[in-house]
C-alpha cells in the first residue's frame, strides 16, 4: 500500500512538472501544476506521519481439564492459598508461582484411569 501511494505521488509530481514547464504564459496551467504538486506533497506527508507500528494484544486462554478449583488451590511446599493471578504459562505448560515461599512448580493433571 505504501509503495502504491508513493508511485501515485511521483506521478502527480511529474504531471505537475509537465503543466508548469508547458504553461506558455497561461495562468491556468500554472495553477494546475501547483495543485498537483501540493497533492503529491500531501500524500507523501500523510504517509510519513502515519503510525508504522500497531499495538497487538495476544490473549492466551488456559483450558484446565479435570476438576480444578482455583479458590481451593494450595502451595505444595508451604500450604499457602493460591489464586489464579499466580498462574503463568511457560513453554506451553502451566506453572504456579507461590508468593509466600517463592516455590515455582508445574501443575500436573492426575491420570483419569
């Protein structure tokens, strides 16, 4: 898209130059040439002032299988109560970081058999 706008601006500059060089004393051609140059300048200015980066927000949803109750989750090391704000995802696995004792361990699902 950016390249197309620059090509259009270059074409407008070229046409404006043709009108200005070939005006032969006619004021109308000078005005048309200046307007074409102004339009090309406006296109270039808008493309340069346009933000280049867009902010992307990634949302990762965790699907915990089985019966997991976050309100009743306790640290395996110290027994402190843990909530959902202490869950993190590292390398595709769900980890719990205990704020009380500093322990970090992976949540493992018990086999269903």
